[in-house]
C-alpha cells in the first residue's frame, strides 16, 4: 500500500490535504481514482485513508482508520539480484520479502552461471511471484512485492539510477565507514536499491558502471558471504536500521 508523509498542518478534521510532489505522484504517476486507499503518515502515526477529492493542486484524503497497523517499512528497498544458480533466488525472494523488501529485480550479470531463455524467464517469474505472494501473506505484509522481469545489467543500472539511494555490497570493498555513511543517508519515504552479485561476484567493469549510476559501494564485513547470505544480510541491515531509527516503536 502506498504511504505518503505529511506534516501536522496537512490535517484538517477527518482528512488530510496533500499537495506538492505527492499530489503529482498520486494524480499523474499512480493515477489513483476516487475511492482508492493508501496510508498517510503524519507525526509518527499512520492512517488508512481514502481518496475523496482531486483538485488542481491538492487532493483530499479522508481518514478511514487512525493508527492503522501497518507492517510496511517507511523506506522502499529494491533488491537487484545477480541471477544465482539453481533455485537459490527462491530462497532469496522468500527471505527478503519477510524482511520487508518492496520489489525484486533479477539481473543478468557477466559472472552469472544460469542462463535463461525467454520461455523459462516467463515461467520462472511466475513462480518467483507466487513465492513472494506466500511470503508476504505469511509475514503479514500490507503489500505483495513485485518480482520484475529479468533485466540486463544496463537496464538494471537505468532503474537503479532512479532510486534515491543505490547501495552495492561488493566483496572486495574494505572497511565499514561507507556502509555506516550510506545507512545514515536513508530517510523515510526514500527508495533504496541494493545490488548483490551472483556466486561469481562482480567484474570490476560492473562496479564502475554501478558507480556511474550513483552507487555507494559498501562492505558487509570481512568475510565472503554467499550471494543468498549477502542479500539477506543487506536487507536485514536496512530493515533493522529503519525499524530502530526511523519508523519508531509500535508503529
Ligand atoms: N566469488 C566471489 C564472491 C561473490 S559473493 C569471491 O570469491 O570473491 C556474491 C555477492 O555477495 C557479491 O558479489 C557481493 O554482492 C555480496 N558479498 C559477499 N560477501 C560480501 C562482503 N563481505 N561485503 C559486501 N558484499 C559481499
């Protein structure tokens, strides 16, 4: 479910008035219709709202339920995952959905062993999506994260460049300063891409392209983690950081 952040003055009785870039997002990007529901977070609590009026420069969102139990993170993490061997991506999808991922983008990378033809890609995607769905239900998520079609590295860089923050855990990166610094830049409402390599890791050229797309290249510690461990660790790190420092207790 979409979540918009407003400050206290947007509240008027039983509704919120949402203007500015969120108004544009609701009307022109998401093309929401009267009656659509979404969350509005204001001063630390979330309300389930319904779109009531659309005006030129603002929308009115009627509050249906205050203090709505939202299990979603206020930060949207997108996992870009270099295609791993066999059915490892299934485990990665299940675990990262439990941890609160907003979407998963499988990526073809130079050192991927698994090569899928178009027919297989379609069949796999359907299966991956159904795994995301059951993991979302099991973990009581408010949304079912989407597993996108497999992307080429170039396509993935294009999508990653649109994120507010793009993190690349790299096996050859040393020291935790960058990791700490990158976490401190995460703010509520942001989209954060995380790109994890396949078993074979990254080629240097791929790291270079990621940097050009705005990546912060980070370490996940001194040990070499398997791709699935790295994905779960990075997502767990992001989730706990947001839960502990940004989303507050009991929300
Ligand atoms: N074959 C490589 C390891 C690849 S591990 C080697 O032997 O060096 C698969 C992916 O997990 C990596 O591309 C990276 O994205 C992530 N990863 C594993 N260990 C990591 C670490 N210590 N720090 C950051 N990322 C790591």
